[in-house]
């Protein structure tokens, strides 16, 4: 099983972590290959032989870096024969120890988590009954790798965190959706950081390795920058999470205040039936239109006096 000593703490940048140690099975898991491929690469002198401890071969992070380099070249269309010629030329043309140190600094694992094997019942216990339906997506995302009837996680801490999130009520499907959505953003961040380091350190032609005399200083610089990059990413994601959480909380509180104040304004605008205690306010009946107070009533006409009938004397 890999043994990962703790990195010494300094007042400046953290120092490199001492190489982890792997059996051939563990090496294959960490490098994403098979034991059969490891043996085949050794037979072709593409991979350095392990350190022998009794009858057990012990590999380290230099072997991991070399395997990743081989896989990268294979993915770009090179044959094993091409890669063999290239590696033999590199090994013959420079200080092998310096070259392996550069390979390890650039291509070595950034996480020293130990792979862990899970059975299907263990995964169901972690993720619930929906675990079998999520196995294919977990494998596609690199969180699990099937080996026979078992499943291997190269980063058990990530798998445990995912299981704990599911236990809090977030469905595994939604969690995997989020991981798929955010992964390209993390890839972009990593690419920007690597390009920054390359611009600063890589002063050599693309078709040539650095001179052997420059390699020790270059390797040391890379090892100092690696942990600083992870600190930078961790700080920025924590800052972003804090900002997003605060925005969400502030927006939620503002919504609640708006609703509360709206109810209060509506209550103040409505007539209050309880303004006079114990008396219900009755609606006044419609009254006849008032006459204007300024207008005096018309005076009654005096009665016309009756005409006296004059008696004419005839």
C-alpha cells in the first residue's frame, strides 16, 4: 500500500512530497492502466525496473509519471516502437536521474490518496438503492473503476464526500450533473495556471529538453510552484463559494422583507373595523342631496285680494 510521508513545513513555499511507494497492482490503478501493460512496458525498456524488496517489486512516482507520458504519446498516435526510440534517446542523451526528476515533477500525481476497493453492497450502503444505476456515470467521471465484481476508487475522499452529500438529501443524479457541468471549468483553470508556469520556466525550444545542468533548478522550481497552485485554487473557490452563499442569503432575506412590508402596507391601507372597541362600523344609508345653505328659501307670494264686485246703479 502506498506510504505517503508528510511534507515538512517551512516558512516559504512547501517542499516536495517524498515519493509514494506502490506494488505493481497499486501502480496500475494509480496510472490508469493494467498490470499486464506495466509488465509489457518493462520488457520493452520503456519503464524502469522496480526496487526489489525480497520478492516484491516497489514502484514510485517516477514510474507513475513515465506511464502517464507513455499513455499520452499513445493517445497522440505514436506506436510503442516510436516511444521506445524516443525514450532510449532521451535516456542515452542526458543524465537519467535529472530526466526522471523532471518527469516526476511535471507528470507525477498531485494527489497521494490511496486507492480503495469497494464491493457493490458497500456502494449501496454509501449511496442508497440508486447506486447501481449511477455506476456507469461514476466510472465515466473517474470516481470508480470496475475490476471484476469489485470497484476501485483512486480518490476515496472524493467518493466519501459524494456519499455524504447524497445522505443530506441531494440525489446522486443531481450531484453527478453538477460535477459534469463544473469539470470543464476546473480544466480551464488548470490550463491557465500551467500556461503561466510554462511561460515563466520554459525558456527552451519545443524540440529539445532543458540541458542537464539546468534541470535541478527547474525541477526544484516546479516542486515549489505545485503546492502554491493548489493553494491559489482552493482560496479562489472558497472565496467564490462565500460570495455566492452571501448573495443567496441576502436575496432570500430581501424577498422575505418585501413580502412582510407589502402585507403591512396593505393592512394600513384597508379600513380598520377595530378602530372603536366593541362597536362594528355600520355603513351609513344614502341621504338625499343637501340643499345649499347659502340659498334662501323662496318667499311665498301674497294671496291676491278678492275683487270687490261693484254694484252699478242702473
